[in-house]
C-alpha cells in the first residue's frame, strides 16, 4: 500500500510557527537550523528538490529545542519534513553559504 502524507503547512522564509507548535529558524540558513517543538519525540527528514533524502534522524527526549548541523548541504532549496505525535509538517528551507 502506498504511503500517504498529509501536509499541514508549507511556508516561505523567515521564522515561522506551524500549528502554533513547531518553530524553525533561521531561514534562509547557513550552517545550522534550530527547531523548537513542544514534543520530546519527533522525526526529521531533509529532502532536495529531486526528492532525495539528504538527512534523516529521530529525536527522543529532545527537551523542546534542537540545533541541526546542515553545513554538509549545498546551497539550494530543500524541504524539511517533521513528523510529531500530532502532525506531519513540511517546510521549505533555503540554504545560502
């Protein structure tokens, strides 16, 4: 059976709050991004425009805020996919070094 995703928010650049739950900043980013969430457990995937997964990780006991090192990613447009216990969020992420 094919996997189905529900996109709850797709936004442009800046500091954004999704469903009043998750914040991602800065955007555009250089080497690091910060994710603030009320959830201690969530999964993150970063995909390029071709749909290729460039980063994938699960966080348990994240204590509400994590910082991701994205210095290995080239300049460009990516999609940040966050799955929380309550929702699935896809966010456009711009990287400029």
